[in-house]
C-alpha cells in the first residue's frame, strides 16, 4: 500500500511518524500546497492530512484511495458527501488534545486577566527596582472565583474546561449550537444569556455553517465591559473585525485567541493592529500541540489504520 502524509510538519518534526511505514510504502511531504495535492495523492491508498482540502478536485486523480486519516479532531476540510459517494473511509482522532487545549485556555486567560505582560515588562524595565515600595498593581485585575464562566460547546474540551473552572470557584453555564450537548452538572442557556451573563466566555465548538461568525458584532455588544473572550476552537467562529471594534471601543475587556480567521495570520487582519498585549493575546494555533498530545495523535492514527485494515470501525466519520 502507498501511504502519503501530506503535512508532515503539522505534527512536528520532533515527533516520529515512522510507525506509518509498517503498512506499506511511506511518502512524507513536510508541507503541501492545495495545488499540489492531486498529483501527490494520485497513487495513494491511504492519505494522512490535516488542513488541506479533500474534495472532488483534490482527489480527482486518486483512483486507489481507500482511507483518509484526518491528523486532527476537526474535519471541516473534508467533503464528506464526496468521500461517501466514492466509498472512501474517513476517520479522525477525537479527544487526543483535550488536556492540552484546556491547559492553554487557562494559560491565555491568566495572561490577560492578571496583565502579566505589563507586570513582567515593569520589572524588567528597571521600574520595579527603582520604586520605594514592595509592590505594584497599577493595572487592576480580578479573581475568577465567584465569576460566571460561559462555554460554547460542551464536548471533550469544553467539559474539561468546565470542570477546571468549577475547581477555581466559577459558576459554569454553557450554550450548545447543535442542541445535542447535554449536562446534568451545568445549566444550558441561550446564546444571548450566555453573552450577557459571562465574565469569561470560552469557545470550544467545531466550525460549521451555523458557527461561522457566531460571535458577531451583536453578540459582542451583549457582553460585559469587564468580560474576557477566549477562542481555542476555530478562528472563523469569531468575526475578527467585530472583535477588533469591540476591543477598541472597550465593549469587552480582553481576548485570548489561539485561532484566527485565516492561518497563518494575514498582514491585513484587523487584529494585527491591536498592540496592547494586556488586552489581546494571540498565539499561533499551538494550544493543542503539547508533545504528549502530538505523540498521541500519531499513535491514535496508527490505531485507526490498523482498525481499517482489520475491517473494524474506529473513529469513523464517513
């Protein structure tokens, strides 16, 4: 069998993918442009991808393909209807990075909540050593105990964040876009109630037609001026222009983003012009990428391939 890894760099070159070679001839490309996909998968039986489109155009030459392994949990890059029409088996890797993303959610929150960039700069500039008192807290910050934490999407990551937030003393509420999320622990509310009630609002839902620009100008307008917005899901769930306007106008206090509408970030992204790191933290879609999570991603993909070859269903989405 021919196994083609189209985006080798997406899991990091410090993590081995040699285990895929047990299934046949392994070809790895560090990166692949959308224009090159069709030629690179022409002889593939198994395709391992992450962000690249898998559709009628990119798979038109792939007469032998039997299995597409999504090197991720989300699969909005795959045309499932087309794959189903061709009998192509598609699987993903759910829940491999829930702990990592939950951890990054709180890292981002505390960075903006406690103005850590400001205070680190204050010390390293020499200003702290020059002052005549033991402390400095010129930018105020709050405790999260007793605050309301709103969550969009109570899946694996959302539930992990909810449990940690509860341990910090937060009251947790959530909104389910699909209506399928159920919890006997946390109350489900409407999006309007979530926006207006939350002191901290974190996004953990998949990108779909219903969630694209879910966090719109109108939703941001309902949020508290003291609220913090965290997005570790998918960039297009938040309208970037609306968020920039909300920050500039002090409609919300701060935001932490690990994802953007286009990745890598466009130079003309409006958020690139907001330079106050005490109110906006942007990281380069790395919240999922703890070394343990990346190793787990490879191991789980190997198990998906083994199950497929043994005619067993595992993590099948199509």
